C-alpha cells in the first residue's frame, strides 16, 4: 500500500477522505501561496473538523520545514 501511495495516492485505492487529505497536503506542499478557503472547505466536506485541518497543516508544514533544514545543511537522509 505504501508503494502505491508513493507512486500515486490518487489511484492507490484509498478511501475518499484520505485522498482529500493527501490532495490538500500535496497542494499545500507544491503551491502553498495558492491555498484558499475552498481548499479547507473541501476537507470539511470530506468530514474533517477544523481541529483536524489544523493538525494536517501542522504535520505537513513541520515535515517541509525539517526537510528544508536538512537540505540546507547537507544532511543525507536514510533510504
């Protein structure tokens, strides 16, 4: 399952709620300046509460932050 998600989460056979979350995180990661209220609304429509959305944003943002720190310092990641 992890390999399928890594290859393409949209076709990995995930439930709609998880696909919505990953679509949001993908958009937040690739084009953060383009996130709008409608993006958060799509998560609410999928069943996420505002506290869930906050947690999703915090985890995705922390992951991006920590990777940029590692990249900036030349830290090699484990396989």
